[in-house]
């Protein structure tokens, strides 16, 4: 793992200057911290604000950059304005990333930053990730994948660096909660966001609320099923108040990319 860490630092040094696509999650926080340690002021963070990106995540991203003294650029990138995005096609993530990185490129050109980097790791190679096609097409660098780092290694290295994100829940944009072909709306994104925040505040360590029409399909870790049973009525009533007609618990438990199981 130390060899991979050194490889990461050497690669970042070779890039000379970078803008880190920063969501405040485990991977991008680690990447930003290491890049800033290596490059100093030649490293900036850039974050896109949209209705599929919860306010809590944006606030955490802002706080981290302020704490670390990192220049933080915030751009507007509203996915729902992208032609075809709201219909939630199978290449939704490709459409989003193409738009996102195009806007990021324009933003960093003004401050003479040579490269944009993003935080995918080698575990992301094993799932359906159309967004990675956009990464390649837009010539966005992926230092964590280049170094061969996986999620568990990134968490361990984050802990060693004193980052409080080392055990943070994995997160993906709220649009990933929608079954393919279901229309994505700001109202439904808000329902998912509030439902997940409620479950996070209730103490669940990893949460997804998948939306199927008016049904919420909750994914949590299997070892936390007993906790869910203890507060099931409370969870049911709150999600119903948000506008869900049915509230269900997925017995398969939490797993990444479960919406891709139909592909």
C-alpha cells in the first residue's frame, strides 16, 4: 500500500498543477488532501452545486477547504437542464459527467490550472460506470486508479492522514437512486435526500433510499436490520409524510450499483 501511495504522490507531482473534482466524499477528500500536500497552491478544489448534490455534502466540502486553506471554486451544473437527463437513460451518468467536466474545464482555464483530476478508484472498474467514458473523452486524470488504490486502502490511508472522512458513508449523486427510465424531478430528488438524511440522523452507517415510482426501497447493512425493525414505524411514517406510498426494506442489504442489476 505504501508503494501505491508513493506512486500517487509522484504522479501528482508530474501533473504540476491540478483542479480536484471535489464532492467531499472519501475518495475525493483523500485525493485533494494528498494533491494539496504535494502541489500546494498549484492545487485547487472545484465543486458543482446542483439539486442532486445534498446541501450537507456541499457544506462539508466548503468546511474542509477552509480548514485546509485550499482555494475552492464552486460552479453551477444543474443536471436536470441537460437534454435527456431527466428521462434517466442508461447513459445518464455519461451525460452528466460530460456537462460537468466541460464546465469545470472552462472554470479552471481562467486560473491557468493544467489538469482536472477525479477520485474514482480501481473498485469502480468492476461496475457499470458510463461516467468513466466521459472521464476518458474529456482527458480527465484519475490518479487513484493510476496508483492502483482500492476503497479499503484509501480509507486506511485517510485514517493515517487524520482525515475524518476515513469512515464516512459512501455516497453517489441522488440521481443514482432512480430506476432507469423513471423521470427524475427536483421534487423526487428532495424526497430521497430528506429520507436518507432521516436515516443517517437515526444512526444507520450506510444508507440508500432507491425510488421506484412512489415506492421507497431502503438499503442498509444487514447487521443493522434489527435497528430498523426497532424504529420501523417511525421510518415508515416519516417517509410516507414525504410522499412515498410504500416503504420497503431490501433484504439484500446495502450494495453499490444495485440499480445496475437489471442491465
